[in-house]
C-alpha cells in the first residue's frame, strides 16, 4: 500500500509476512523438544495483523500443541486473509473490526493486541471485560490515564496481562540481572544506557513512518525507549525518586534540506540524491534491487518487488524528503534518573548512529562493573575490582523461526511466557505484568513531562511524579 494510511484502516506497521515453509526444520525440531501444558492448545484471537501481529501469533505455527489462533481482526484485506489462511481460521471468526469479535460470546482464551499505539486502550479494556487474557504490544497506551484504566480493567476482571516489553525476556538482559543480583559487582551506583536507534531506522520510522508525528502515535521516548526505561528499572530493582530530561529534533527539518532537493526522493537530482544518506532510493529501492525484501522495505507494500516499492515511493509517505515533512518527535533525548538509596542512571536515545538498536550499557557497582555491547562478542564483560580480572559471558540465544526472532529472539520468549501463563493460569509467569509495566510507563511519561516543562520531577508518597 503506497498511499498515506488513515487511522481507521491502519492496525499496525505493514509487512509482508514470512512464508511458514522457510523454517520448517527449526519448527519440527522445536516441536519435538518442547511441550507446555497438557497438549491441548490454548486459543487466541489476533487483533491487528501487521508486522507485530504476525510475529507473536506465529508461535502457534511452531508449537501447535501449545497455542492455536482461532480468530483475526484486521481491516486490511491482504493481512487479514494471510493470517486466516496461515492459521486455518474459520470464516465466521475473521473480522474487519475487533468490535465485531468482542460483541460475540467469548470464543477464545486470549487476545494478541497489536493495533497502533493510540488504538490499544479501547480493545484492551473491552476484551478484559469479556474475560480474555491479553498480550498487549508496547507501549501499553499513550497517556498515563489510559494506562491506569487498562490496569484497572485487567485486575477487576481477573485476567492475565502481558505487555510486550520484550527486552526483559532476552537472554543477555536476564544474565545482567543475574549478575547484579548475585552481588558480584556489589551495590549498583550508576547505569549508563544508550539506545542507538540507527540513522535510517529513525528516518524510516520516526520521520516518514507511523511514529513520525506525536498526535498520530506517541512521543519518541515512549514509542522507542519505553523498553529501555523499563530495563533500567528492572536492573535497579528500586523505585525512581527523581527524573529530568532534555531533547531536541535535530537535522530533520526544512532548514537542513540540501539546495536543489525536491519533495520526493525519486524526483531528486542525482547530484543531490547521491550525497544524501537518507535517500528513500538508498534505504528501500537499492536494497530491494539487491534482493533484500524484508524490513524496512516490507513495510511499504504487501508484495515487495521493484514495481510496488517504486509506486509506494512515488505516492506514499516513505518516498518523501526527510527534510520536507511534518515530523515533530525528538531525534535525540537524554533522561536522568535518581533511584531510592541514591543510585543514578542515564538513558540516551540517539537517532544518528550506525548501530541499529544494539544497546550499549555500563553498570557501575561498588565491587566491579558490567559492560554490555549488544550484538558484539562477548556481549557481556564483568570486571572485578578485587581480582583485577575480567569475565566474559555468552548467553544463549533462541534458535527460532524468523517471525519470532524480533529483538534477538526476545519476541519468542515473550510469547512463550504468555502461553505458559495461559496453561498454568498464573500471572507470575509474566515478567511484564500490569504493575511492573505501569511503573515504568509512569516513569517514561514523567521524563517527557520533565523535558517539556524543563524541570526535575519528584516522586511523591502516592507514587506520582510532580
């Protein structure tokens, strides 16, 4: 789909789903190795069948004894029909609008909600009231009030909620937590955490894409780094008492547009286009010509080929000049936090990086320090002040089918934990339940308010930042 999408018919980022036959060997091996529960699968309905709404439910293809997809709600024909065929969903359970499904008598154990950020609250509350357990894509919602309402709804109706703060489930993150909890580096006094968004990732998602304008989605710290705020809170295991923040939208505005540049990259003179790292021709068209048909090109159209990508760049938002757009979210932001007991932390979100989402972390303790370079080898190093020696850690990654490999396999662990919770009827299986998620979301909202108001916010006795 090359044209600009309306809010009404856009459930999530577009993608061309991977074909299930590509990973049959891995799937067969996993099916042999792993079973959860009695062998009778729990059931789920997909609400929003875009990139994320295709990935999590793919678990049912890999582990059919654990999970079965029995319904899909998606306004776009291609994505709705694809999921219906992939999961063999009966026609009566295929809906354009999730409201049609929620009006029916309850016909599944759970829902997997992957609608756009601003469309999370309404279906989450409606399905909770019908008794459905919920896997909810992050962020939980885009306002503090809406997040609180979702938490109240799931608690009042006694349903399981897992919010997809997937990073908590990734092996290296859990290993860092294990090292901290072991006392090996003593008491943590500071965490320095950098999220390198990636220069073309930011241009794709936050200048041209679904998250480019706050009123249509959310502010970039919430959309991109609620993961990271949550990770810092997870490792600290303490409540944040003070927060401040600073940020700016740099470079991606009219004042930085090269002389001679046009409104669309396909129309840009070669002399200008060849010197622009953000050219849509480079980010999408050249990659497809080289055979790379996955993300980010897969977001532009249903069937990825030269003709469809070219058409999308001529007509849709991804072909616009990054310097001639209506984007308004921060391209870089720093968040400063102080936790109970005095420990401090700094989060840096930076668009202008060569790395894409490969976090860089330094955790300083009274007896040692932890260095993490996600994507490098070894990913974790621990230096001991007493022995003057360094130890390397290589957490194992999941070998899973491609649609579940998002965030280095964290997507797989996230949906696996949710399925375990369904079989065991136990919220404790979930790392990112309502209370944990609400706490880190409130911190994220506080950080953005601190940036806007240019002041330090303090947490009061009620747990509110003021």
